[in-house]
C-alpha cells in the first residue's frame, strides 16, 4: 500500500457543525441513558418557561404531562403562560443549537449556552425520527403560531416540516411544546417527580401541574404571589477578565481613549480607579485602545490586578432569600425544625455570587440513613454527579457531630435531616455542559462551608434545647416515681409518725411542682423560634 500525499489527506478534512458534534456526543448534554434523557428534557423545558415568565414579570403557571406510548417511548408535553415567542424566532430557538439571548448577558438566568431545549429536540429526532411540535401565542388578540420542526444536523439549521396560523381558545399568551422520544420512567431520587418537587421548593412563586405516565396528577401550588426581583445586567468586572478577552474588548470598543475604555466597558471603575490602573500599567490615559500591543495589554492586566477595585454590583443576582427558601422547604417537607441563611455576596473570577442554605430536621424524615442533600444553581435542581460537586465535598468537610448529627470522618452525615444549598450567580461554573455539578473554586467552596456552618449552629441551638427539655422530663419522672419510697425510708430511719410523713411528702411535692415550672419554661423557650416564624409568615401573607 503506497504512501498517501498531503494533498490526498487534505481532501478528507471538513468542518463539523455543532449539531453533528452533539449528535454523536449527546452524553455531554445529559442524554446518556433513557431515564436521564427524559428528565433532562423536562428540566430544559421547565427552565426555559420559568426564565421567560420571570423576564416578562408574569407569575409562572406550568403544566407538565408525560404520556407513555409504548414500553420505551413517551410523549412529553410542557405548556406555560409566558409571553410567547414571535414567529420568526420559534424555529431557531427550538431547532438550532447555540442560539439564545443569555450567553453574553451578565445577569442571573437558568439557561446559559442556548443548547438545552434544542438538544432535547435533537434527541427526540434521533430516537423516534419525528419532529417536535411547537405552539406559541404572544397576546390575547393575536393568533397562535403552530409548527413542526426538525434539525438539519449538517448545517445546524431548522427544517420547518409544517406551519400554520390558528386560534388557541382559552389561552391569552404562552408556549406549548410536544415531542415524542425514547425514555424510561421510574420514581426515585433522580426522577422527574423529584425534580419538579425540588423545583417547587426554590421557586415558591410558581404553580406546577404535573401528570405522570401513571395518570397521577400533582399540583405544586405557589407559596407567594411576589415575583423574585428582576436581575439587572452588568458589565464585566476587571478582576474576571483574562488576557485574550481583554485584547478582544480593546479591539472592538467604541471608546476613543484608554481612560474612557476602562470606565465605560467595565463595572465599578471610577475615573480615579481608571487613573490608578493606567499608572500601574505605565499606559497613557489618552492612548487609543485599538492601537495597544499585546505586551501593553499584558501590562494593563497586571495594572488591574495591582489596583484595588470595588466588588461587582449584586443587582445582577436574584437570591431566593432565607425567608422564602425556608417557606418553600416547609411547604414540601414535614419536619419539626427549620432554619435558613443567605450569605453576603462574594466574587469568583470577577463574577458575583451568593450562597444560600436551609435545613429541615426531624418530623417524618428517616433517622437511620444519610441526610438528604438538595443542590441548586440559579433555582435549578442538580440531581446527578453529586459526588463530583463542590457542595457535597464541603458538606462532608463540616463537623456535623457538634451540631447534633452522626457522622463518620469527612462523609455525609446521618440523621433525620434535609439540607438545601443554592448558588445564585451571573455565571455558574459547572463541571460539564450537562450542568449537574459545581466546579471546585476556592472562593465558592469557602462560602458554601460558611453557609452550612451557619445552619448547623442554628440546628445545634435547637437540639441543645431539646436535650435539656428531655433531661428535665426525666428528672421529673424520677421524682414522681420515688416520692413514696423516699418518704417511707425517712419514716423508718428517723422513727417518724404519720404526720411527719405527710409533711415530707408535701415538701417533695413542692420540689416536683418547681421542676414542672422549670420544664414549662424550657418548653416555652423551645417554641419561641416556631412562633416567631409563624408571625413572620402571617405578616408576609398580609403584605402579599
């Protein structure tokens, strides 16, 4: 066999579309087995619906229906009451990978890359050969747009198989998605049922109506009529910019001078801060950004790192808040004690973020197994790759024995407890495209640990009160049990008559009554937290 020339080898080279790549590597997006694929599809559709409703300032009402067509095929139907999608954007949103409005937006959103729902459409197309069906309506006096789409994997462009303008009775605005796909349904920790319940916990402003393949319907009613604050888009922070990106920004800026460039293209750079950066970088304030050399850009980056700059604004983040996180936990989990915390904003790689945590202890929860850990990022449950997540690592690193739970060394604690950890950020650092675990950034892990320790201390205060009450009750029962025996013993030892015995019993009864008073005080103190939360909840409902 003769040697091939470079010209012959060159003829085999060709570009690959992103759709072709993910067609062969769908596991990277969370479509690596039928059960997980079904969950990922529901997740992407619900995430998009929640983002659309919140951006339009509409209280979300989402309907999710799973219909089993055969042993391994399902019809997925997701309908929302969002603002709808205009006709020309529908094909690109649902049948073109890497198309969306969130990738360059420095504000908190559930979606990031513009891949999720179109990847679900690609999976449905690959496993059944059928197009997905979309219906969208943008207003009460508008007609609905209905179409059926497939993805051309060679070009990563949508193919419209059918389209029609039609009425949608009883619907003012919203979007409905239908797709047939290969899947597997089972209840459990990583099921669609669990995902929707966990979504309801951290989205208390949302109503979700879910019908599973067994024709069982669940309604997760909203716990508040207040939408979360709308995140405001910010500009990049200088501390989070790398050399290549800084070069790209300088080449494409509209600013005429470096002094203007630093103030207009970055957040938290004041005129005096801009002068300090340029002084540290040995660059003239009137220098033109587009004329800087690579070496000057590198000096500029060093100047940024050597200058003290304010932390990014947190207006771009919308945390759940400790009160609503606890309220959502109370709504879905029956426990005897609840607590929560929201940490102050922090920064990683120039990106602001907030860590929140909540805890539910006792009640109907099992005490003979590991605690239940619920992980979230931007209000989205993370159900897979728990062992690879920064949250899990930090959970095992906290000493839970001192807080009242059993724990082996650096492992997940054991006890009747559910712990929720939520990260809110403009850009969540996931370990893969499937968005299932948080990367181990030092700044993020520190905040997770501090949040867990905070709820741990609140749990310790409760368990200490509970143990104290238990000991007081034991003391009282012992006194009640042995009063007659003590009186008889004293009678024999001191040769007392009956009237003396009566006096002794009266004295011991007084001691018992004082013990009852002590127990009552402890019990009252023990219930102070629950009463305070109930009052806050009533006030919150009135304000709603």
